[in-house]
C-alpha cells in the first residue's frame, strides 16, 4: 500500500484505497435497525392524524429523523466503525435514536422533551465525539466540525425551547431548528471568525454513502411491506382486499425498480469517480433523498388506507394515495438529474409527474374510489419504470455493424 494511504494505528479514520475500505460495517447496519422503528412510527403517526396539521407535524419529524441519520452516515464515512471507540459511539447513538423513535407519536404532546433531548444528544454528542476522534488529524477536518458544532448549538437551543412550549409554538421553534440545520450545508457552515467550509473539506468515500442511502431506501420499503402485510392479515379476505393487497405489493416492487434498476447503480458509479464527491453527496444524497423517503412513507399509509377502506376515505386520504407516488417520483427525478449529467430530469419522470397531476384532478372531483385511484397510480409508476428501463437499455446497446 502506498505510504500516502497509510495512517497511524492510533487514527480512528478509515484507511482509504484498500479493498472494501468503504464497505458498510455491520455496526452501521445495526444502527440502521432503529430507523426501521422510526419509519414505522412516522407511518402510524400520519395514519392516526390525516389532517393538514398532522401531515405537517409528521413531515417535520421525518426531516429531523433524516438529519440525525444522514449526519451519522457522513461521520461513519470518515471514521472507521471497526475501531472500538467508534463502534461504542455508534451504539450510543443507536440508543439515543431509539428514544427519538419511541417519542415520535407523542412528540407534539407529552413526550416533546424526550424527543428534543434525545435528538440534541445525538446531534451534539456525535459532533463532539468526532472532534475528539480527529484531534490529531488535518486541521481542516477539525475546523469543519467546529463550524458544524456552532450551527448545531444554535439549533439545539431552538429544540429545547420548543420542548418547553406546546403545539403550534413548539412546531414553530422546531421548524426554525430544522431550517437552521437544513440551510447549514448550503451555507457551507459559515461562522464568523471561522469562515466557511469548502467542498474539498467534505471528501467522502462515494460508494459508502451511496450504499448507506440505498440501504435506507430498502429499510423504508421494508417498512411499507410490513404495514401492508399486517393490515391485510387482520382483514376479512374478499375480492376488494385481495386486489388492494396485490396492488400494494406491486407498488412496492415498482418503487424498488424505479430507484434500484438503473438510477442507484449509475449514481454510485458517478460519485465513485467524481473529482468532488462531496458536492454529489450533499446534493444527490443529503437533500434529494428526503423526498424519496417521504414518498415511501406516504405510500405505506396510502396502502393501509386502501386496504381498510377500498371504496370510501376522506378527501385528504385520496390526496395521500396520489401524494406518495408523486413525492417519490419527484425525489427520484431530482436524484437522477443531479447524478447523470442531464440538462433536465428524465423525461419519463416528468411525464409521470404530469400524469399524476391529471389524476389528482380526478381524485379531487370524487369520481374515483380509493382502490381505483391506487390502481391508476401504480399504472403511472409502471409506465415510468418501463419507459426508463427500456430507454436506458436501448441507449446502452452497441451499434450493429453493417
């Protein structure tokens, strides 16, 4: 191994350039199991409060769950999870994440302080640990996380102040906290006196981050199937429920296909060969994936609604049946636009989004049952999946020699 790739044995950073040096570790997968529970909690919370206010609250909590997960993924991209101090830190974060997940259904009620304290402990504790772990490394790496810590200290105050308040006031403070955390990477964590970070400071192992995000999508899809299966098992089986169940399973397959058939592999190759992988990681994985995960969660709720009430649901429930696939497709369109040198998002996805707009008009007019709407939504996804898959494979086919 070249000397430039060697690190002292005391270093807690990953050793780059070796075979499987960017492989996702088992302790990272163990950490991700907590987020199976978190995604389930978010789905059940949304189903229990299908109102505009309930949707906004779940959206805010989802953004919080996403930020603690993706920030941890960035940290374990640099730190070696096979080293004992790093492994212990990841397990401690896992326990705090379990507290966050448990508090989700009552986060805007009696368990707001539990949610806020566990969340702040994850964000600040992980950052402080990283600063300790890289105390002997390059100054730019330390300075980058000093800036991050400054931003998180400000947002943490908002989380705790919000926990001391109730309902709308709490929502406002927590929305402000998440706005700070969402804007921070876009502002390169600029801090007076410390300056701002650069893309070069965010040099990541692209394949590792791509794999982590792909695994999170699998987690969310798995949660969707769990909800669908549990709901179907508890119902009386008849023609409508059988059709709704088959359609829900097909929907999960289509969601998997749209992301994993061509998009994820192409994006992985792109970030692995990028000169500035930090830029790709920030745009394509840190931000675009929020919409993809949100779409899967809303689709899971829609499947449960259609299974239980195939003929009649409140109008907002119909919006969920269309909104889930629409969000998912929008997230994938942005993800593929960023990672494939396109001047615009894939045409198949743009057409699919337009088709969902037309279907939404029919849903609002009340001329379609929930089951019929779900069948049409899957039809749109099938068109998008088939169109993109065939177009890419034809484009990749070598020309026939005369």
